[in-house]
């Protein structure tokens, strides 16, 4: 049995319904910013307790639009060092400067203390990234800190469709949040992203930015320096149908994650990331830290010999070690460097079987010499 690191799941019924919606769009000629996009936005907003949802071309586009709405140009944005390029790249494209901050090893997220060390008089925003679908228990303290300092809190919820903390959905803790629908995400539209916010001004400006900065879809003056950041009706059809499966996907992923937890709790060489009791994670990733001295480069091929393709790290190295960000100022980032060097992600699929999970467990334990 070979277990891939990720698997994209669409049932036969879902594929047929998506094709029918796409056929309708093709027959009508409504191919962008039409009824499918509006339906997807409405459904996503309802599922995430959001006042407004704005569908865009990608999660990266969503980030840049939010930073433009927050007018970060000429200022700084605090970004965790262990996140995807786009989180910081979007700051730069919006005219701002990222300032990298360290993280909490228990949650892989920023903490109030690490944020404090990165704040300057030029700070305009802080980006809290929900790695693997886990929302840090410090989220309310981080929100209070930002509010007290007059700084916008942005959630990069690219991993966190359907995740929540203490009954509150990912995307509802800051001024705005962004989601990604890249193919490997728990919910996908093929390509695409979503902005959610309770701020009607941000929502309105986001709609202008996504459509070349025009004041209206049909005609209208160009009032912002926008771009072609629209989501097509075809992608919206895919996302709309896939979103309906979110709760069922989370239930299956949670079930498999619990199997992993039980099987690995007594293995000294590995420590799975613990999800706090108040947090409902979607388990986009099942992240585990290898014990000091256990080399990831040795574990991955051994697991592959048993048919288990570990997805490797969420992010192989922190952003300050990426050549494109070599000039970005930062203080010491020891936790981010350590975490990026010694974590792995076990395969976790939205339709994973118990037999597949048991094969992963056996392969990982064997690779670790247990």
C-alpha cells in the first residue's frame, strides 16, 4: 500500500453537480463575478460566521488586497518567520515591509511576547497564521495587544477552513482574514481565495481592488490601483460544491488524527503537535516534531520504503533564510529555525481509511526505529 502525502477528494455526485453548474455558466456566458461567485461567498460567510466574504483569484491575492485595504504602504507588518512566502510577499507587493517575528513552539504561531519584540513605531499590522488548522490559545491576547496599540490584526487562515477556538470561527478575530483554495487545501476551488471581514469598508474596497480598481463591474471609474484578482464562475462552482463537504471532511481528518495521537504518544522520537481543548482544528496538516538528533532527511526515505510519503515540513526553512528576503530586518528567531528544521507532516486525507492510517503508523514507527 502506497500512501501519498495528500489526496484531492471529489465524489462522483459532486463532480456531476460541478459539471452541471459549469455547463450552465458556459451556456449563459456568465463566466466571472456572477451568481456562482455570489453563492460561494454567501455560503462561505455563513459557515465561518462572517459578515462579508469576497472571493478572489488566490489566497495570495486575498492577502495583498487586505494589506492594500489597510494601507500598509510605507509601514511595517509583523509576520511569523515560519510561514509561506506569500504572507510576506503580499506585504511587499502592497508597499509595506515585513518584519519577521519568532513563534511559540507549542502552537507554531506568534505569541504576544514574540510580537512585542517585533513592534516598532512603523508597525501597521500583525499577521497571525493558523498553521495546520490550529488556532493558538493566545489569539484573544494577541487581538487585545493589537487593539491597544492601534494595529490591525490580520488572520492568514489559508490552512484553517472550518477551524475554531472557544466557539469562534477562524477569520473572526481580526480586522480581516484570508483563506486559500489551492488544490491541497481542505476545501478547494482549484485556484482561488476568500477575504472575510466584519468591516464593510474593507469588504467594499476589496471588491474594487479585485476588479482592476473599478468602482463598478459594468463601467465605472478606476478609483484604486487594482489588478485582475477575480475568481471565475467555473472556480466558484467547484468551491461551492466542495464547501458542502467541509464538516464531513473535518470529521474524518479528526478521526485519523486521533488514531495517530494514540499510536505515537509513547514514541520518544516524535512529538505530535497538541491541539488545545478549546480549539477545533480541521487538521489540514498533522504536524509532529522530531526529537533533537533525529534527522528528517533520514526518516523520509525510510518511511518511503514502507510506502508512506511524508509531506515533509509545512515550511522547510523560515522566511528570513529565503534569498528573496535576505535584506529584511529581524531579531533572533531560534524557535522558528528549530521548528522548521525538525518537523514532519504525516499523510492525512479527507477520505482516509483506517487501513491507510495503520499503514502510515507502521511505516513511521519503523522509520523511527521503534
